[in-house]
C-alpha cells in the first residue's frame, strides 16, 4: 500500500500506532465531556488540552523520524 510505504511502516505497526492515538483521543474526549458537565472534576494532566498537545507533537515527531529513516535508505 502506498500510504504504508510513504510512512515506512508495516500494516501491523501502522494499526498499532493509529489505534494507540485513537484510544488516547477517545479517553481524552471522555474526560473533557465529563468535565464539561461537571466542571468541578479535575482532568488528569495527561488527558488535558496541554497533555494532548504534548502527545500530538510527540506523535508528529515520530512520523517525521520514521519518514527520514526511509529517505536515508
């Protein structure tokens, strides 16, 4: 598949990576929805907007590094 080759990933590594992101975003969304209804409840830092930005930057860097590895070979 073209997308997998462009990102230097196997099908299994791709699905693990994407599902990890999807699960994290799902959990974060649940915390945010609950916090919206009950604003006195604290959102764990890992699942807060600040935590989400940090994780997204980390995943973006992973993708860039993975693509660079492909270009070197």
